[in-house]
C-alpha cells in the first residue's frame, strides 16, 4: 500500500475513469514519475500492490500502461488502449473491481499493513479510517467520506420508527410501541378484545 505525502497532487483513489476507481490515480503516479516529482515512498511502491492489481485486472502488463501514458495519451485513451490489448471488463466486473479496491484494508490481509501505516503517520486515533483508500485520502489532506464506512456507522444508529395511525382514524395506537409479550401489552390486548366482543 502506498503512503503518499500530504502535499501530493495525485487524485483520490476513489476518482473514477470510465467507471473504474484508482485507474486515474495510477496514471497520475506514472506522469509524476516521468517529471521526477513523485515522493520517494511512491517510487518505492511504484510497480507494486494496487498498480499491479489494476494492470492485472485489465489484462495488460504494467509497463504497457506506462508506455501509453508516456506517449501523451489522455486517461480515456490509455484505458481504451488497455481494453484493446488486454481485457474489456463487463459492468459487473467493474463493479466487483470497485468494491474490492474500495474495501482493501478492511478485515483482510492488508489490515495489519493499514494499522502500521496509521501508526507511522500518527493516525491510530482516526477510527474512521478503515480502508487503504481512506488512509490515502486522509494522508493527502482530503476528507474521509466513503460510503462503505458511512453505511457501517449508519447501520449502528438506525432505530425502527414508531408506527403511526392514519390521521382519519381514532384508533389508539400507543400500545404498538410496547414490547410484545409484556404484562401491560397483554392487559391492553385483553381489554381491547373485551370491548370488541361487547360492541
């Protein structure tokens, strides 16, 4: 997992190119390398981890991607060239790639590496950083705001709303919020049953 500097001009790994996350960031790294402007920690990991996985997903050699970029092609042209030389993924495969990459570092073999990187960069207290993408954004000064993390927190806070009766009915719905099987609920149920039989 790369550890970019806070002042890096690389785009967020969440940014998409033709629907693919991370691909644009990889091209930024290649262009920065050509200008000798890539931080040392990025140079060390330049042909590893996410870059290699991205090239592998497209079915091309990483050096081929570098050649396309160095020829001055746009992001979209590089990607289309990769599709032509390698594998053109379906929409379903792109979705799987995005989800796989977006969750890297969250309860997988990269979790230990992520914790080490957080410790190295004094981010152990940042509990919202749960994935490699989130770490990269945080380390480069961007807000950590990924749907994956937000959904996990929202699920913990969701409460089932109380049921409301239609405004045109006079039925007493206060018993609906009571715990099923409680003595109070049972008494109210028997009371309502007796009223219904007496009508």
